[in-house]
């Protein structure tokens, strides 16, 4: 596609439910990032995928968070047993090569997650 | 540890005027990059400008320019001839040797017609 696509754009769910957020990066981009943006805050790094390498999961806040990237393209971020503090905008970005210094990151419009 | 500080939560500027957004950062790395990202109400983050720390010359992109003071760890963004479309959140961002970026808390800029 022309840009990074994320779905759904908005998600409202009850506390304790599991949610899946999807990211479709720009075709051909090998690097994919997930960030979380809480109200009034900057972006918080969650996880990074680069090609077939093991992902950098150092930013995941708890074991309720996980992500996978199938076939080196689409990625899914899963939050299990959601809590109210998980409410945020979840942004996905991709770049044509790994490493912030080589290529700019292209961001999707994000998924606004609201936990009731 | 890496930190990015934006001390101006909100700013406003008259259309066609010039505005400067401040940013300071801290890192122990010698090689790093600095960025300004813009996030309009549509939520999509857009790269505005990028500066390599090893370059002394300040980066410029059309109406956008930076004042990079490496010794002071300061990285301000100047927007000249402000336009209504410049209204957005602006994030100062630090990239070091890791695979991620460190974002400041943002400055909300409003361009007033």
C-alpha cells in the first residue's frame, strides 16, 4: 500500500478482555516498530522487528503484551487481560531498513484503544 | 539513560510569523541522531527534519531549520513563515545505538490566522 495501515482505528473494550491490533507496513519495508502514546505523552517504544531476526521486545511493559510479524509483513500486537492503564493510542511505523539513522520511520494513523 | 525534554507544552504563532520550539536532551552516546516529528490531529507522525550529531552544519528543510548546539545538548526547531497547516504536536526525538527512538512529551503549536 501507499502508507502504513493500522486497524481498527478505534477500539473500545471491557477490562479483562483480549485485544488484537493490526499493522500493515509499507510494502518492502523490512523494519517494523510498535509504539504506545498515552494521553499528553510522547511515544513509548514497545517492540521492533527487523527482517527475520529475533524481535527487540525490550519495550513491552508486561507479559500481557506480545506481538508477532508473519511472513515479514503484517504485524499483530496482542494485549491480554486488558487493564485501564492500557488505554492509549498504539502507533505502528515501518522503515525500509532497520535503524533509525538510515531511513525515516513512516507511521500509521494509530489505533485508539479505550478500556472501560 | 537517554532523555528528551520539551519545556513548552503549548505555543502559538501568528500566520506568516516565525516560531522556535525548544528541546534539550541527554545521552552518553557519541553517535546519535536528532529528529523533529510533527503529529497533526490526524494522528499520523510525520518526519519534519533530521540532524546527524557528527555534522556541525544545522539541517534545513524549506521553512524548517534547526539550531543544534551539541555542547549544550540543545536542538531547537525554527519554523519560518508559519502556515495554518503547521498546527500540530511537535516531538523532539533522539535516536541512539538502539533500535528505537526516545521522544519528548511534545509541544502543541497553534498557528493563528
